[in-house]
C-alpha cells in the first residue's frame, strides 16, 4: 500500500496540505473528512484527489462556516449550493469591511484630535482656512445645561448612533452675535460633522477663514478665551461671522477636569 504513489499516510497528507495531523484525525472522528482507505491494522491513507476536498473544507472553515454547515454541504454538494455559500459569505465579508473602514475612520478622527491637543496652547490664536463641511444640528438648547438640554443631548446622541454607528463626539456652537455681546452662555445647539456617504445634514459650514484657538481647563475659562478672540480680531481688522464651534479634543484620555482641551473655531472676514 505504501508503494502506491497516489496514496499518502496521515502524516504525509497533512504535510502535503499544510495541516496538523490532529486536524485530520478530528475530521475523521466526526465523519467530516475521512481517509480513502483504512487498513485492518488501523493505518489511514488519503488519495491525491482528496486534497481538493480538504482544501474546500479548509476554505469554508476560514470563511466562518460551522462544522455542521460544512457537513451538510459535503453530504450533497452542488454548484448551486456552493455558489450560494460563496455569495452569502461575500456579502458578510463586505459588511465586515465596511465596519472595519468605519472603525478605521473613527480612530483616525480621534488621532487627529489628539494630535491637535498635544500641540495646543491655551489662548494661542491662529488664522486658518477651512473647507466646506456638512453640519448636523440638535434641537435648540438653552445653554444652561438643564434637564431640557440633557434631554436634547440624549436625543442627538441616539440620532448620531443610528446614522453613523461609530461617531466622533459632538460639540456646541454659539453665534458670533452672542460672543460680541458677551453673552457666552447663549449656545445655539449641539453639532456634529456629517459624512460624505450620509446625505442627512442640516447646514454647511462655509469654506473660508477661521480663527482657531484652544481653551485648556474647565468651561469657566471659555469666556476669557472668547475675550482674547475679540481682542485679536479687532487688532487684525477681522469681523466675527456665523458661529463659533466648540469641540472637545481629549475626552477619552482625560485624567482631571483641568486637563480638558476645547478647540474653538469661528469664521471671520476682513473689515472692508
């Protein structure tokens, strides 16, 4: 029997197909994949043609099929049933790829914010040019963060989760008019940035020039930073426009409240 060049012992067949002998023993014990010949002395021999069958089983296992599913297929194989298996698995793989890409984008957003936070200096103001961007808005808020505002937070958070699955944290926005009037508690709404692959959004943040700065510490320091923004704008011949957008940069790595970093961006235009 060993002289037949088309038959292989369990060890030889395992080596030929890159599997462990224990795998072949297990598949034989459960009746999923059995040797071509079992001699009276208990020795098992596999044929060369069985390599294709084993390769198919290993492929189906790699695709996530259960032993029972594979056994059901191998008991009555057909082109139609195999095509259905491959089509179903392809669909699941595509879904997994989409989920992984969403997770990758989410992590990149977090990394981008952390990198901004690492270089942030309290009250340092810079003029930046930002692209147009989709904005999603919550229901109006009072800005005093009472029960009404917390209810809006919960509703907005659920909406974002339903839309995006994984989503970056959302921020608050306040109108430039309220800033100029030094009414720093009169927030307009919570906001989140939209995505190009999701059509739902309320407004577009216009492309243009923005002042960007950072507040390091509790929210009570924000009014001082807005005072700095107004002074900077006046000294550089700029007029605040539209809204200021506040975003937390380091919620997930925060140790204490005094380490909290808020990024503020507000649109400006040159005085005519």
